[in-house]
C-alpha cells in the first residue's frame, strides 16, 4: 500500500488532523445554509458536512393589472356615458368633491365595459426564452385548456 502524505495538516485545538479529503467543493455556496466539521467521539477523523437550504430561491412573480377590452362595445359605452347623471356633481360646492364624484362615476362606467383583470408573470425570464418560444407555450396552453373544457362538456352530456 502506498504511503500517502496529507496535502494539509490542520491543528484543531489539541487534535491534529492529517486528512487527504476534508474539502467540500461547490460552485453555488449560497445554496448551503450551514457547513462545518463534525467530530464524532468514536473516531479521530473529523467529518465535514454541508446543509442545503430547504428551498432554492425562485424568481418571484409579478402581478400585472390591465383592462380587458374583449367584450367592449363602443356604442353601448358611449350611450351609457351620455345617460350618466353628470349634473349631480354640481350639487357639491367643493371642487374636490365634484372631482371625486365625476371620477367615481367615470370609473364605474369604464369598469363595467372594460373590467380590470390581473395576471401573474415571471419577474425575470430565463435568458434563452425568446418571444417565439413564449408564443408557442401560450398557444399550447390555450389549446390544452380548450380541449379539457370540450372533454368536460362531452362527459357531462353523455
């Protein structure tokens, strides 16, 4: 058996450890929440350890709010604007109160015709994600959701 010499000798208190393998190598040290040496009582060799975090950091999703004009009808919207009681705002003497009333009235009408929707998006995409890929993924998801709905209707009917 060849006689190996340790690459490094560490002095730990009164114990001198001559070890060839006492290194924990990683290219992602932020994944470890704790690391160190363990000295079991049964052996004179120190064990090394690394405890990986419970959850790897993920990109947080952002919530985007937007107005949906999917069912927007310009004729009914204009008709409702013309029928709205704008004159009621004139009963307020304070300009701020008038502004508040008109803003609230306008917001209620707009919310009825173009409701506010929200969606979650990734805060950051992976660097290799292109617009072409995103569109393909969206199309695939839309089609699969549509297919699932069709299958549910067929199974409910028959």
